């Protein structure tokens, strides 16, 4: 049976959301453990810079990011 994590990554793939920007805390550790090779995680120092990074990524690359 697929896990919630598996279903989430499958949905993100279908939506073309393979770049994730964030400031991980202890809650996200299990999500980032064994992170898929076809995804890119951009580490940010705080939430505000993560939001700015996503805005810039969207404008420059013209594709979705999470």
C-alpha cells in the first residue's frame, strides 16, 4: 500500500512540481528523508526568503514550483 509521502510525490510529479523551496524543521524531516532523485530541494534560511525564491523562480522559469 502506498504511503501518503508516495502519493504526494506522485501527485507533485503529475503537476510538474519538482522543485521545492523551503526552510525545513523537525516536522519536514520525514518528508525529506530519502528525497526522490527527480526532485530538487532548495534550502532557504527563513520563510520570507523561501517565498521570494519561489516568486523569482516562477517569473524566470515560467513553471510551477512549491
